[in-house]
C-alpha cells in the first residue's frame, strides 16, 4: 500500500490555519478508511492487509474435493427458526445485502446445535456473480456453481458479543439457490431492495418474516460440514461451515434484482473464488432435524446419501 499521500497530509497538519486536533482526527479517519477498503477486483490482494486471507483453512471450497466422513449419527438441530422476529433491518453495506433480525427476549433468536454447542442466529447475507451460472461461492465437481448463495451467520454466545475476528465462535449455514421458479422467501427481502440500491445507504426496516420460510422451500436431504473461514475480510479462520444440500430455487427476475444492487468500488459481483483444500481436517456429512415448535419433525430427513469420494 502506498502511504505517501497520508504521510504528506500528516506533515501538513502542523499548519496553523486549522485546529491541530481536528486535523489529527481527520488524518486518522482517512487512514482507517484506506485500510478498511477492499474489493472483488483483486481478491488476492486481501492478504496484504488481512493476513488470514492467505491462511490454510480458507473458504469457500470445492465441496467435492474435501474428504468427508459419515456422521449421520450426529444430527444437526435447527430450533425456533419458525419464530417471527419483532424487527428486521435490511442494508447494503457496500459488499452485500445484509438482513439483521431481532427477536423478543422471551423467545430469543433461533439456534443451531452442533455437537452439543448452541449457536444463535445473528444475520443473513448473499453472494452472487455476473451471471446465473456463476453466482455461488461454494462449488462442486467440474467447477459447477449455483446462481446464488445465502449465508446465515450464527455465533456462540458463550464467547460474548459477536466478533468477526473470533472464528471459533462462528457458525455459518450456507444455502444454495439455482435457477427455477421464484422463491417466496426471497421476495420478502427483494421487495425492499429498491430502498438500498446504493452502497452504504441508510438501512430500512422490512416486514418481519420467519427464517424457516427458506427451510420450508425444500426438503434438504443432508448437509456437508467443514472448518473454514469467513469469505470476506478479515477472512477469520476456525469458522464452522454447514452447507445444506440440495439447492433451492430462485427466478431469473430475482437474480436480476440482486445484480442491480450497487456495491462499493463498482464491483459487479461479490463471490470469492474457491480456496485450496490444503491439509485441513476432513469434513462430515450428516442429516438434519428441524424443530418447528415443541415437536421435533423427524419425517423426511432420512434419505439415500449420494456416494462421495
């Protein structure tokens, strides 16, 4: 990074035509803005400012290349996804569309339980590409991508408040979308997309809906889990990934709305390329349990698993 401009600015701060302290504050905020800037035009440069982006357990990956062991005895438990939030806020943070739900304290947020550890739902966001066949971040054999990928971010409250620098406390559920009929659940978000077209524009409140609307659009046969990272800077490693299989559907018109969203640095996509598998711990494949209320729905979750190499 070239700091010449900022070094010159720093020496100019001693000029007497403006309050010295105000100039210092201006300098620091400008420097922070420079460091925080990143885009999708040169993702290889991320590791210069965010070293973990060059780590050995990065995401996304080719899901057909990672070694998997059968963990069907360990069920993945989704709980309270059917509870409607009391508030939902949609924003364009300059890199993606992000949805932040809030729940009544009496019920708390939905959770995913993995190996006895409970992770609370934090937010949702999306990744898309230049075309309908190049949208998802995770891919399969022969560079097969889907049209869109949604990440439902969870965190372990035992680590305190959510911190994107603490990967051990983060679990991300990935849901893939492929072209087909429209998604009713996506319309509940995209109906408000016009209000956040510009990057870093003011967030808007939308009509709250159940996150389970996404789960109800398909009977997910199984999931693939592995240890990876956040797919955006700071690319924190140690993140638990849960990718639900198979994909659900999104219409071409809905994808056009996603691609109409303006991003920082005039980025026209926000999907990071796949990262090397390296010598990471093998992932696992397992079944789901979706708890709609007090009743655990065991039906429709036990299917024939495809053969993985």
